[in-house]
C-alpha cells in the first residue's frame, strides 16, 4: 500500500466552457466535481495503475464528508484526521476554445497547533504499514513550513521512501530532510539553486546539483515536454509523445503516482520514469484531475522515450 498525504483536501470542481469571458454568463459543456487536493489525485492515479492507495490529511464539515464518501465510492481507502472546519473548494475553468485554464483555489481554514500535533502523531503511528508515501501540495494556513520535513523524518525512521511534490518553503525545508524523490517544476528548481535558468542544459545541471546536494532523485517537470530526471549519477530527458490534450489539471499528480508506483514495485530506472511521464500525459486526455484510462496510459507508455543527457556531473 502507498500512503497519499493530502494536507489541504478540497472539492475539486472543473468546468469546461467555450470562449470564456469575464463578466459574461457561460453554460459549461461539462462539469465535474471530485474529491480533490493533490494527494487525492495521486491516489486516484495509483488505483488506476493497480496500486492500493490510502489517503490521509485533514477534512471537516459537509465538504469533508463529500471528499471521504467520494473516495470510498471510487474504492479508495481513507484515514483522515478531522477538524471542526469546512474543507475548501477549488474551481478550475477550462476555456476549450483558447486552451486557457483559470483557477480559483480557496486557502482553507487556519489550523491550530493541536490539529497539527494530531496529524503528526497520526502519521507517525500509521506510516510503518506502508511501502511508500507521497506528500503533495500546499499546506493549510497555520501549518508550519517544516511540516513535510517532519513527516519525512518519521518516514525515514520507519524505512519508508518519500515522494515529495510541493513548493516554496514547504519544498525548501522538505528537500533538506532528503526524501527519496522530489518533483519540482522549472520555477521551483530555479529557487532551489538560487539562480536564473533558461536552457535545457541549465535545468539539467540544476537538477543534478540538487540531486547530489540532497541525496535525492529530482524529476523536473517540463509540462508537455516530459521531464528532466537526475539522481546524482545520471541525467536523462523523459520525452512523452505529443497528444491532443484536453486538460492538464492533475497531470503532475499522476506523474508522481506513476513514479511512486514504478519505484515502489522495483522497476528498472528507465521503466519507472516512463511510468510517471506516461501517467501524467494520459491524464491530459480527460477532463477531471487525476483521471486517465489504462488504454491511453499503455499507448503513451509505449511511445515515451528516455534520452540520456551528456554533461559533466
């Protein structure tokens, strides 16, 4: 089993419209509401790949019940800590005509120290049961930026590998705790190395630098162009095929799920990377975060390439 930590759970609502304009009435072509937050998306993708995921984090109120019930209806197990607040809602408006996404994400309620302590203790108690753990997304207001770092240390104590996908200070402190893998984007890598990066060579060198410094695997997301991956010994470009994308919402979460699945199941390096990028790419063919079909995944997996990058490490 893989534990998916989803600290800032939400109802993820996605609407598909044509020619979106501010101040106008729109009648969506499609509307979908799902249990959301990045950890829920990771769990959904893991289930599609054949894994047994369990989602934990904080939930509360009627929205929290929707999140829990919805995951159970999908066959996904949960082990949440409950708080006396209403879980948040996140809205993604996809303009199908202009291929533009407008996102409106609630921050969520401010958690108290007692809620943070409860989650730390809960995580530490359950983590030995799992083969791996994913830590995904932003932290709710009131949760210290060192929270992911704390969970990574607890996972190290239990001998459980951690796959981290976050940003800003949560990523900065988290990577210092040396997770097994991180999945930053280009902007986040630039912040971690403290310099501007422009070319593929720049990003490859930065990924390798971070991998060596923190003894981690760096899967640098390039969006529609796949990923640059470094582990301190080698750097590769994982190139996915071009597809007729409908929505990229949740694609990064599916990539993290594929990577976690591949490495947890002891795939060869190349095959684990292909699994991650193929899952993320397959998600773009569906409207709804963390959604893809196994047939799309297999088609894309067969066309995804791992290209070694020559550089001085």
